[in-house]
C-alpha cells in the first residue's frame, strides 16, 4: 500500500520533518539487513487515539535487538513516549506505526560491533493489510515453495529486517500465482506462519497456532487472540500443525498487527468454511478490544493523551 506522509518522524531523540528523515546510501543496515522493527497500530477510541499493546511491542523490539547483539540507545519507556509524540504530531485518530532500529553510517563490513545504532519511529494512515473485508470474505492462501528459515540460520524470534527477504519472496510468489497470501512451512514440513501473520487452524473444535519452535514469530496479536478465544470459551493452544491439517480445517484465520483478524477461505484451492463461527466471534471481539471497548482488555490500549 502507498504511504501517505504525515507531519513528523522521530529520529534519534527528536521530531524531524517527514522529508528530512533521510539516511546515507552507505548506511550499514541497508547493505546487510541488520536491523529490527515493529508494526504497531493506534486506534480511535472514545478517549482519543490509543496505541494497542504499545509497551509489549517496544519490549519485543528490545528483545529482537538483544538477539542480534544490538544495543539500543533508548529504553522501552523512552520509546513508548517517543511513539506517543509521533502520533500526537500526526493529528491522526488512527494510524500504523513503524519503529526501526538499524546500524547507521560510518562503518562498513560484516562486523557490527563498532557500528552506531540509530532509531526512528514513523506513523501514517494504513487500512487493513489484507483488505477491509478479509474477516467476512476471507483470503486465498498458497503454500510457498520457499522454506521458512529456522533457528540456526535467521532467528525467527527476532523481528529482523533481513528476515523478511524470506517473506517477500513468498509473498510475491503467491500474488503472481493469483493468491492473496502465502503460507510457509519449516524444514520439517510443518506450518510456520504466513509472510507477516500468525496462523490459527480449527481442528476437532480446538484452535491451534504454531509455536515459536515451528519458526513462527511470537505474535503480540497472536497472544491477544488466544486470550480472547479462551475468554470466549474456546479451547486454544500452541501446537505443531501439519500441512494436511489446514486442508481439512473446520475454519482458519490469520492475525497480525497489520492484518488484524483475517479469515481464510481456501488453502491450495482446498475450500475452507469462511468465516467460521469462532473466527467471527474472535474477530469481532478483537475489533472492540483494540478500540478500548472491552473492559477486561482496557490495559491493552495506551492512550496518547
């Protein structure tokens, strides 16, 4: 989706004009893909804009950096406040937020130890990643020919910029073949995740989602959905999922910050009931939760003020 510029971007401790937020062509991470990022959303609520699970996202950013031996120069609390500053400066009631930490200009080569770390946070208007009607109409998935990287190649627990080369290859392959999204298998042939979303599959009345050990990112939306599912009375657990499980799934959906909750109507041309009753109930409750409309999830939204 095209980006609509907003007023300011936070860069290394200060708000700068959108067009002034630039980096040098020899910026280290541009060449080697060593950076970490997050995808976050702010939503309009009855009390003004609020960011969904902001602190948890910034904690995951720090954890991603730690896995890469990258020392972030800002604390979680400082990044939380910086994000609120960016959203306030935009004047938007709802938006997508992209924090990124990367190795900057001044050093080149594979050794990152002498490199400086730069941090930026931007926000802009962005609709549902897989379409505004993805919850009701569903999307078509294709199993990718690209294998999801494993823990001893590119650690999937870190939301690393370079990791998403793997995802981009799978995404473009699926789109060119006429599908909406790709589902990725790990080296053992088990379901890992989609190119930017966690997977949920209903089998025998139970919801299953692949764990980190299968190569899936530990999703914040995944965690939110599992909490909502259990609170609605559904049995839900992290579990290995075989490719054949999705072909005979009772229902299936994807979730992520960008995609929110998106139903799946087919995988590799095998139709799946869409939207299923659990998908609909969870999707609708999630829609209310992210806007601060459910008392038990009030602590998930952090108001910009």
